């Protein structure tokens, strides 16, 4: 169940961050409401996850998955393009999360 909480937290954070871009500095009502609600859900779910999964592991997965997903949102919704060094950096973050998940005994599978 904790992994589901973490997945919901990540998705809520990505929605909130996307809405933050769309809120245009909190001048648009609906995206602004999505920001507040999305981050509220994200942090609540993250707090539930931290009950049983180590904080460093949770944060690595949260940030790594969030970076990848928000990059995809930026690409498809906002037409933001990244250069090769940025993509390599994101790939290294994903590789680090995979190493933790596959080889670390600190994670609770």
C-alpha cells in the first residue's frame, strides 16, 4: 500500500507543478486551485509513505519520477525542449533510482 501512496503523491505533485506553470503566477483561478489541492494531496500521501519506507529512498523515487514525468509534461503540454546534457542528467537520476530499487537492501519491496 505504501508504494501506492507514493505513486499517488508523485502524480499529485506532477499535476500541481504543471498547474503552477499554467497558473501564470497565480493569476488564473482553476490552475491556482489545482496547485494548492495537488500539493496538499502530494504531501499528505508522501507523509503516509514515510511511515514504512526510509526517507532517503522515498525522496529519491519521488524526485526522480517527478523529474521524468514533469519533463514529459513540459515537452508535450508546454512544448519545452531539452538539450542532450539535460537528457543525460535526467537519465543519470533515473539510473540512480533504479540502482537503489534493484540493489539496495534499504528499500522495502
